C-alpha cells in the first residue's frame, strides 16, 4: 500500500488542508523529506519545480509552528524562505497560506520592484513566515527594518537560479545576520560546485534527497512537431487552439513583439488570451497569471522569461509558436503542462529558419519528436531546411564563456537567448 499524508504524522489542521486540496498521496520528495524535516534534520534537496517540493518544505515548517506556538519576534520572523524571483516568492507564499489555512500563520512576501511600505509595515509586529527575494530583503535588513536574529528555520529554494542571478553575496550577508543554531534546507535543480560549496557552508550534516530528473515530467507529455512555413504559423496555431479538448494552453514565442502579435491575432479570432513577458509591469504579470489561474482567460502567450513562473495544474497544452534558441528552454516550456501527475500535450511549430533549433532540442531530450504531417500547412521545405537559425540582435557575444555561466551576474533569460543565438550564427 502506498504511503498517505496521515502516515507522516503531520498536525491535524495540515491533514485537513491537504484533504481539501485533494492531495492524498505524498510525492516522492515529500515522502522522503517530510519525515527527516520533522526530526529537524538539515536537508539538501535536488529537485525541480513540478515535483511537489514546495509542500515538501512548507508542511514540516507549518508543523513546527503548530507544535511550538509562540509569538513571532518583533521586526522579524520565525521562518525565512529565499527564492530567486517575485513570481516564485508569491507562489511559495500561496502554498504556505493554502496548506496553513487552518493554522492561519502570518505570511509576508518581500521583493523588489514595488514600494517597500507594506512590506515594512507587515514586518513591524513580526511575522511567522517571510518569503523573500534576496535583494530587497537585504535592503530592509541594511535599513534596520528587519531583524532576523530570532529566526528558527531557513529555506533556500532554487538555489542554483539564485546564484545564476548574482545573489551569492546578498545571501551570504543575509545569512550572517541569522542565528547559527537554526534549521536549514537548500533546494536546487542542479548541483554545480558553487551550490555544493554553499550547501557545505550553510547546512549541518545534511540529509541528501535527490528526486527524479526532469525527464519524468517530460515523459508524461505527448510531444510532436508540425513543419510549417513562417507565414502560416499563426493560422496553424489558431486551428490548433480551436481543436476540441484544449483546456488551458500556454503559447511560447521567441520574442516579446511576437508574443504581442500572436496574442492580438488569437484575441481577434475570439479566443481569450493574455501576453506575459519581461516588458510587462509586475502588476500586469500578476494580473495575467491570476486571470489564467482562475480560467478567466484560456490562453497565455509567453516568452521564455516567463516559463518558470507559470504553475497552473490545469494547463492541457503547450504550443511552441517558435522553437527556443536555447534547447534547455524547451524542457522548461513543456513542463508547464503535465503537472501534478496529469498528462499533457506539447506541439511545436517549426519553420525553415528554426529547423536547426529543433535538432538542438532533439539532441537535448535524446529523441526525435513525432512529426504531424497530415494538416493543411505541412511544409516539406521547412522539414528539409538546412538554413542557419536567425540572429537575435547584438548581444555581447565575446562575453559568453559557458564554463563560467553559473557564476555570472545579471544575465536575463532573454539576454542569454540572444547571445547564444548570435554566437551560433557567428
Ligand atoms: P511544486 O514542485 O511545489 O511546484 O509542485 C508542483 C505541483 O504539484 C503543484 O501545482 C502542486 O499543487 C502539486 N502537488 C504537490 N504535491 C502534491 C501531492 N502530494 N498530490 C497532488 N498534487 C501535488
């Protein structure tokens, strides 16, 4: 018989919330991590989003709050979770609020790009849980507006991405203000040397839990490619979106301008859609995600920069209006469907210019995509193309040294895309 959450001895208010959420069986990372974390062990978790890792750390930390009720320290918190992006910060905070609904912990999110006013106000009386992006949190600490000297537990989520984004120093400075005697958890999708070193410096005799590489999600997703001429892409996409059985769909495009065009085109055709990309303000991005989450819009048209932030279980289809120029982005993109154990469908439109990128993707995932040729737009020219992929603008090609990429600061996903494509074409 498989394990249930009740077997994990979590506090009854948590079990009730899980039942209401419809979670009955722990995912592998939950089954392995929760017992260790309930014992207070430090943890080094290698896992991607989509594995259920948020609940894997949120549940035992909420259990701690239930088991040892005490007022939150003034100006500080009992639990701190650090995460790389504001989208992820919001998502994690939502997780704590949802699983903790019968415990009602105070949860505050802290990130840049918005006024610090409400964040500072929330902190004054102290909160149970802070979920924060490192930059703004360090700002508040430096201004004397946040004091974490009474902290009980620290989580670093998506630590590899935080280092990629240049947060190594802010993390070090934040950690220097925390008590040494604390419970520490570190999650990362990959384990480069820099992460191993960070884990070594932060964790005490950690238990290591490593969970299924991305392929397990990817295997549940039915993937295919349609070869089409560039001029037919929008029409082909629209026909796909109108097929029966499409619930909610995410459409990926190469660039922001194409995202806007595609969004306008399908909206014009009567499909509810919104665009999500780096040119949108935080408010616009949050509204777009929320409208999608509540199914007020059916289709989200996004660039790669937005791929990781889209965590909606009901996405049935991913359509790639364009191939990504970075093959690993393909895996992130299609991982927006097939979530929470469901199956999903990913269909990629490939024109002659992007044919080379499809080869890169197939090399990355270790297999060829099924070709759908039985449709009005099939293009043999695209299928047999040997064209070079497009150049995406004048990013600083000289600067790219892949072996150093993990240590590098401030490369946005879009800059990386452009630089890599420019390098390939050179
Ligand atoms: P995460 O890896 O934390 O981003 O979680 C991936 C998705 O799986 C989220 O949408 C969760 O709602 C869902 N999920 C997490 N744990 C479970 C579970 N035990 N049973 C069913 N769904 C889950």
